[in-house]
């Protein structure tokens, strides 16, 4: 029947940064604790793969054609914006590297020289802890000889990682080239690991695989780094649609690994890509068995949601509803669980159960895309119950709701670019900003103080302002993507209202 909502929802794969949504995990526990305060990228790179339901669409064939054209135009516009932003980002990165080289080239004559690599690293760590990155980088620049003389030390590895994290390309290139020529396998394995993590955080999956493949001896890495490198290798293969190869990689991680549950979840997604839903369910259940609730409660909630949608896809609606009910009421995944319960109930023709789930979503004081969608699903469910007048009123209410939300996000004030407060209307819509851009902006902001009164003051202030604008453009893209979804829901609500109106004439 034309115009019917497809409740046999498809399933798509969405990649999230686990450290932004779940918990921060230390990847290098064997390293000096001081390096953690430098906010290394390597401690922020875990990725897991998550499943969510595709939001349903319904319309007459002609309306579908028109909506497809509109969505196509929106997609092309968003893609054009992304390409423009990428071009600007590349240019700003070049200017950042050049400006930082000029700043470090003007190293004051009073910069201390160190004869001990540990003392040097402690000084660098101390400067970083005091939020004085320019001084930390100046110390590295002025003491390159002591670093190269001790290139096989753990401190040298940490210092190289700092230059990578903050985009000091001239220093990192010099130290890495020296290490490749004179250092042993231990240092080079850890350097390639750091380069791989950096490439991964920049979403350059081919380079990530390239650097991971250059690690000659995984025994040169700590157990934690070795396992994380294995996890990254599998994730990058999946990003390249090499799911069967990724499966073999994930199976290398045993139950004793801290990344075992992540590997099982990603393995489940690989099974999904092959259409092996039963195997996917088994992998998720293994991860649930291994998880420790007191440490990974939100990760467990995520696993339950993934398992629930796997069961939903397999039409095990009763099992799926029970699985979704395991998600904690205060979990950030509760809205997805409620959506899953509602979709299961719709498939079972339990319209009261579906209405209860969708209505709970609709009345939520929070806001995310799932909650926004519930305003459409409520009248749709009522329509299935043949309460057409109430459904018509519900569609009318949804039209008003989406109109208000669209206006709100079209005029989003961007009062906060980096740290979004919890009460911001877009708090659960906006995604984390690229780490390397945030690191570079931090350096520039601190350089503004260090360059006051010098010839570099104006270019530093200018570049800082342009970097801030770049991050605002990233945020604008995210808002535009959300607006595209809201406009789609508005269109569907308008169609639902018009269809009922026509049927009553």
C-alpha cells in the first residue's frame, strides 16, 4: 500500500568515537603518568561500531520522487560545504605549521639546555601542566640533541608523540627520521603506532593501515598498545568494506584483552555486513558475558541496544523488546531503546505498546533525533489504530513541532563552539570536533600571550580567529545535517495530515 510506514526497518552502521560517548580508557598504562596531562591523542582514539534503526519514511510515489530530489539537493549542498571546509582546513594547517616554525625559530637565548633526557621531559611535562604549550615546544626545539642522543629512551618516544599531537611537523619529521635511521625496533614500533593513531583520528584509514603494517615486531609494544593496534587494524579494514578480513583480525583479541568487548561488537557488525545475523547476536552475547557492569555500565547498555536491533532485524520481536528493557533508565541510550521497543510493538501490531513507547519519547525533557522522530511516530501509530481524527490532530501537532525546531536550529546562536553545555538545545546533536584541530587551536591561543609585542602577534591573533571560525563551520555542518532530517520529518508529517484529510472528503 502506497504511503505505508515501513516498520520492518533496515539497519545501518554508524561509527562513533567511544571515548566521547562512553568512557575514557588509558591506552598506555605502562608509560609515565605525567604524559596523560598532555592529552595525547592516543588516549582518545578508541572506536567501536554501533547499530541504530533507520528512521522510517512514508509517502506516495510522486511525493517520494520529489522528496528524493530534495534530499539529493540537500546531500549535494552538504557535500559541497564539507569540501569547502576541508580546503580551508588544509590551508590553515599549512599556515599553522609555518607560523609555529617562525615562533620556535625565534627561541630566546635563555632557553635552558638539558643534559639529562628525564629532566628535559619533566620540564616539558611541567610546562604543559601549567598550560604553557609554547614553552614546552620551545624546550623540545632547543634540546633536540639530547633527544637524539637518547633516541632509544621512553622519554624520547613521549616527546615525539607530543610533537605529533600538536602538529609541530618540522620537529616531528626530524626526530622520526633520526629514529628510523638510528633507533631500535622498540622505538620505531611505538613511533609507527603513534603515527597510526594520529592518522586514524584524522579518518585517514589507508595511512592508518600503512603505519600499523610497518610495526615490525608487535612484541615491541606494550600489551595495551598491541591490542589496541589490532583493534584499529580491524576497524580500518571495515571502513574499507573488507569485513571478512576484519573478522580474522578481531578474533585475535582474547578474553583477557581490555578491548575484547569492543572487538566482539565490531565483529558483530562485520557479521551483519555479511548477513549473518545469528553470528552477530552470538558475538554480542559473548561481549555481554565478558563485560563488567561496575566499570562499563554504559558500554553494556550499548551492547543491549545493538543486540536488540539485531533481534528486531531477525524478527525476534519478543526477545528484542526484552533486551531493550535491560537498558538503564538513566542511560544515554534509553531513547534508542524506547524507539526499538516501539518498532517491535508495531511489527507485533501491539499498537498500544508502541504508542506508550513513542509517547514516552515524545514527552522526554531531553532532545535528540530519536526524540524528534517520536513526534511523527505517535500520530502514525494512532493512524494504525484507526483513530483518524486523533491521528490527524497528531500530524498537525507534529507539523507545528518540526516548524518550531527548524526555526530554532536555523537561528542557532553558536554561543559555544568547543565545550557544549548539557542544557544547550544541540548538546546531543553536535558531535565531537576533530582532536587535531582542537590541539592546534589550544597552541595558538597560548601563543597569543607569548607573542604579545612581537612581530608574530598579529598573524597569531589572525590565525587563531580563523581557526575558531573553522570550528564554527564544522558545527554549522552538523546543524545543517540535523536540519535535513527535521525537514524530512516535516514533509512526512505534512503528507500524513494531507492523506487523512483527502480520505475524509
